C-alpha cells in the first residue's frame, strides 16, 4: 500500500475531502493523478480523497492508495495506449494493400489511430473507476488533529474555501476595505485576477 501524510484543506458533506500533500518527484506517475491539481509550480498538491476517518479541516492525516489500485492505475494509463499502438501497427501491415498505400504509411496511420483509440479507452475507464471511487485515495486515520482557533477568529479562503486562522495565513489581500486571507499565495493570485468571481 502507498501511504502519504497530508493536511485536510476542506471537507464536503458527501464524505469527500480535499487534502494537501507535499509534492514528490514521482507524483506524476501516481495512479490517482487524474484527481490531483497542483498549486502552480509549487511544492504542494491538492488531492480529492474519501474521508473514511471523519477527519476535520486542518487535521494531519494518513491517506492510502492500495497496491492493487496503483498497479491497476498504471496498467490503465500505460498498457492500453501501448496495446492500441501495437495493434494499429499490426493491422497496418495486413491492410496496406487494401488501403492502396505503402506499408510504412499504413503502419504509421493505423498506429496513430490505435494510440488515440487507446487514450480514449483509458480516459473512459479512468472516469468510470473514478466515479466509483476505485482509483481515489482514502483517508484512513487522523495522525494529529488541527489546533482549533476560536470560531470568531477563523477566516475562509474565498478561492478554495479552506478555513484558516488569519494570524497564520500565508497570504492576504485587502479588497474594497475588507481583508481576505489565503491558504497559499497562488490562491491570493487567483483572487487578485478576478475578485468578484470568488465573492
């Protein structure tokens, strides 16, 4: 099983949570990369995870992705397009005379068609498995609960809706005489580009 430590950024009533994980070099190979979004070129990654541990905002949690899911995800992402490419090449050799083009041209054309078909099948399977929560990480336990600040001192990041303590917020911005606080400078940047969109 693959395990990571993350911080819960926000929770939803349907049992899902957004968690922030420190980005690693190999994260692009993650089987759950379809449900991740990075903070620009930063070192953090936001992931959608099933909140089975009942974690709260700000909690340090352990998220788990089963080994079977990692293998299945890798097979979907890599093997299906490669199989499409190879099938197209084999068909190109056999159909070159029927298509009245050179064997090289037929192989190239059908290989590309097979590759694109493989990507389409991968996207379809990935969406279905994601909708059934088969490729998503799961919050398995709370490692350290968040330090609760008094409700009156809490602020909500207008971009990602994360609750945070204004005294500890990494970024802030004053708009029309009101202070807004952000969990990350990139949230502040997004807000500054179009404040009315987030208010």
